[in-house]
């Protein structure tokens, strides 16, 4: 099985992924996995309990794994966003000039949602929503009555990350708002002695509060677009990189539109400040720009709109990555020339089949890893990114 993966690593390039965790015995373990179009392959897990987890130690471990896989095969190394891993990534990129370090996008979004949830405007409705769900789920008869009202549906939804759970719960509460209000005036509630306790009266007031539901709406306007991005980057169905930058741009547009009224300008500024701090400064990564540039279904609509600023930014990302990954000047020039043909649909990219494939290729496998094949397939690099399915 490893041989099949190794063939893909050689042909397409690959990503080395590292994740640290502690087991029940208190040992600090670090997992190493390799991702490529063939899938994710578990490399090994090491016990690093006796090591000092500083940047140089982590950089050494990552460098060793890159050498085992092959420097010519590894496009990027992905870790979490911890300060020690961030520093280790920079050290690694200095030691191996042809690879990139990328922080985990899911972890970044998770921390972003945590920061947004801690805003005073959202912290209160999240806390109140938690009171409602905790009370209902602690009492069997009330829980049974709630399920009758919701048609058997539950309020608390599982989430891939713990901070996303709060917003997914709010979404579920809002979906069943009418059912919950109906529960508060039903015989199953009014006839239950628990409804007359301090906690029960508090839940009753929360569920029937217009202010609470308005706050929940604001929470959902701020979080829903980001949860869509999180679902994509944390899913296993398809590679996320070609979509990440486009999805984040769309998420920011939707949030801006949702809080466009004057009374919400202050809240919008806080939310966008968090996104700027967490995403723009940590995830403003040339590989994401290249993935979008090499995704014809995303790039060419931008060209048709004459969005020169965005196209110029993406092309700049492409040139940054090209100059780092391909050391031979003549090869770089040939790839750059083909990139221009691809961008303006000239030469081989002007034929009918290539143009028809612009849309159908937009949701196929990630194009970015094809860059690593520059060392093997110099001239066909960009052509492969169009037709590779």
C-alpha cells in the first residue's frame, strides 16, 4: 500500500502533516502523516515526552521526515498554529528552500470562532443557549416533550471542533425556535414542577425572549459563512486548497453584507478584526493563492469580471511559489510562459476541449500539488493542471 502512495508522492508531490497530542498516560506523542491525491498515509507516531518541544527540536523532527520521504517530493509541511510550530516552520523553510510550511486551516478557523464567541455581543446568547440545552437534557420528561415538538430532532449537534459546537447548537436552536416556544406554553412544561424552579423560569424567559433570538440571528450571521469554510477544510471528501481562498473571500463578503446597517458597524469591525488577525496574518499563504490561480473554474470568471487586482495578486503568488520551488532559470521561464498562455487561453489552452473543461475542472482534485512535478515534467506543468482529473 505504501508503494502506491509513494508513486503518487513522486508524481504529484505531497504534504507532510504533523499533529501533537497527549495520551491517558501523559505521554506527548507526535503523529506524522503524508497526504497526496492518493490519500492520507500514516507514517508513524513518536513518543517525544522526554524532549524539550522548542522550535529547533520540532524543526529537526520535521526535517528528518522530509528527508525520509524525499525533499524533491514534499511540497509543504502542515502543523497546528502553536508558536513553537510556527517558529519551527520558518526554520524548516530556511533549511529546505523548496518547501513551504502552512499552519492548519481548521485550527485557525477554530480559534477564530472561539474569539468571535468571546465577543460580549455573542458571549451572552451563547451562555443563555447553553443554559437552555443543559436544562432540557438533564430532565428526561422535558427532553421527551421537546423531542415530540421537534419531530424527534435533537438540539445539540456534534462538531468537528469544540468551538464550532456552540455555533452549531445555536443554529439548531434557531431552526427549532417555534417548537421550543410551543414547548414553553404546553401542558408538558407548565404541569412539570421543574418549570417553576429558578432554572426552569430562566429557561422559559430565555426561549420567549425576542432579544435572545435577535442575538442568536447575529451570531449565525457572523459564524455561518465561517462554518462552511471549516466544513470544507476539515472534511475528507476532496482536497480543500483550491477552494479555501475563494471560500474565505466569499465568507468575508457575506459577513460584511449581513452587518452592513449602521447600528451593526461597530460589531462588524470587531468581527473583521478577528478574521484579519487570525486568517489574514496567519493564512495569507502563497500556496492558497496558487491553488486558486491554477483552478480555471475560479480564475477565469475573475478575468471575465476584469478583477485585475485579485488576478494580479494570485499571479504574484504563482510567481513567488515558482521561484521558490523551481531553481533552474530556464525551466522557470518556460513554466511562466505557459502560465501566460493558460491565463489568456492561448496555444493549447485555446482549443475547444480546454475551454469546455474550465467549469468541469473547478471541483476536481487539488491542482497545487502538480507544482512539485515541475522537476520532472517541466513543459507540461500548466497543461496538466487544466486536464488532470
